[in-house]
């Protein structure tokens, strides 16, 4: 009798249950394989934990039907528990983790000049492999098909979905911050592919950090805590003390002509996003890094404390904001297109539309009627790259307050376009 006879019986039983979408009990597994009940209780939670889930007294398998009999034997074998999962899903999962770690090491390397580009290239490969592993687990066909329904082949290999298609299918019909983050980095990679633009590192560090955080979350949610990258990382991404002058120099670099295409892409992409997405930490990490001295006066240790702003009281938040005002850079407040202003104001003012908005900026003289590239007012400014006027949140709040006064609303409506 082969030592794999009972393992093969278990394989056939699990595949059958999976294909029929049926749950099973320990007693059924005992009857099918001849193993003892204690043995059958151990294998699902230990050796088969990637493929079998428990729900009360019942179990269900997922992904075993995509393994060959030999692959299932390898998964089951105690000796091979120390080696990689040899299934297609296991290989993709290993590739995803390796390239994610490579992305971080590239970003953290002090000798790497093009940090952002190196990080994006590797994290895109990591995400693509991870998505493919998820689809393998779910039994989703993630390969391109031609008009006849046959797989599209490139150099004899099936053409799989690229990351954009994977993201659209994973978050189908949902404009999630995670999907927006991925698509931003893909577009940025395409823009900087043939350019030497190290100055963008500071401008997109938040998106890069969010991409890594989201990857880790997705990895653990889909495949379990044992796959978490934190065991291999001392800290997720590099924390660097960057002088004010270095930040100024980088901003000046971004204004140069050879940065124009990338700058326009970054500004346009961000301005087109929903406010909830832009403000989400899953799209772009924003953190206060507060220097924290040692517990004793004589201590020379120096640490960084991460502050969760959402958990601060109003008084605590005010104190931090007063301190941060001295050290944080000034962010451009003029980000809103006219259509975005209309969308936000119309939530508070009935029948507010683009025509009324035009009347309002003319009535309140919030911006010039012609093109003035040097103009920067309280509510609007001419923005290079966008090649037009963008508005601030202050303008939105001002309009809501003004137009809720019916007298002022009527005066604005009388303004000629």
C-alpha cells in the first residue's frame, strides 16, 4: 500500500466537494479516507490551512481543484511543509512577496537616486502577482480571450490581465482609495519611464507608503497572517530627515519644463478624485512625525512617535496643529475645478450649476476675467499645468454661506455672463 493512498483519497474527496460547492464534516472525511477522527481534525487547520476553511462543525475547500495530485501530496507532506507551495497560486504568492520586498529595499537604499521609479516598477509587479494569486484561489479566469473565446497567446504563453484590469475586477464597480492609489502609480510610471526625475520622490512619498500598506493588508486578508511582510521589515518605508532647503530645491526642480508632463499628470489625477478618496490614508499616507525624547533627562535616545489624528481630542489636535504649523510645508490650496466646486456647493444650495458659478466668480470678482498667469487670490489662482483657474475649499465654503442668503443669491443670479 502506497503511503499516499489515503492522501490521494482525501484529494479526490476535497476536489469533489469543492466542484459541487458542498461543505463537509470530519466524519465524512474519516469515512472517505480511513484516517482517525483526530488526524482528520488536524490536517485542515495545519497542513491544508491555505485551502480549507472551518465554519462551525463544517469545512469547505477552495483552490484544491487547481492543484494536481502531486502538488497536493507536496502540500500535505510534512517534509515539504518547509518548502514553497508549488501550486500556481503558491508561486504567484511567492513572487508577489519577493517583489514587494524588492520595492522597499530599492526605496530604502540611500544610494538609489531614482527611488520612486524603482519602487513603482517593483510594487506594480508585486501587486499583479498578488492579484493573479487571488484569482487563482477564487477560480477566476484572468486571461485574455479572443473573439472565439480562446486564450490569447504571446510567445506561446497565455496573456494575463495587467494590473489595471486586475484592480477593476477586484474592486468591481467601486471607486476605492486602494484602486485609485494603484492607478495613480501605474500612470506615473508610464509618464516617468523615459525621464530622469528624482525630484518627484518628495511629492509622491505618501502614495508610495499607502501602496505598501494596502499591499500588506490585501496579502493578509486574502492569505492569512503567516504571509505578512512585517516579519521581513524592520519598518515599512524609510524615514528621512529632509531639510527645508532640500524640499525647496525639489519643488523648484518640479517647476522646470522637463517635469511639465509629469506635473500635469499628478495635478490632474489628484484634482479629478473624489474628496473622500483623496483624504483617505489608503490613497495617500499623511502622518505627523513627532520627535519624542527619552524618559529621563539624561537619556540621549531619540524616537519618533506616530500620532493617530482621529483619536486626538479637540484640545490635543489644536496643540499639535499649532506645532506643526511651524514645520510643515505649505500645500497649494487651489485644487478644485469649476465642476468640482459645483458638485460640492450644490449639496447645500439647490439648483447651483456651472452657469451660476460663472456668475458668482464674476459677481464676487474672485478671479480675473482674462488669463493672468501670475494671479493668486483668496479664492482662486491660475495654475500652471492645468493652464486655467482652480479654486480653493475656502471658495466653496464662502459660496455656501453667501448663497444661503436669498438676497445675495438673487443679486448673483442677475450678474451677466
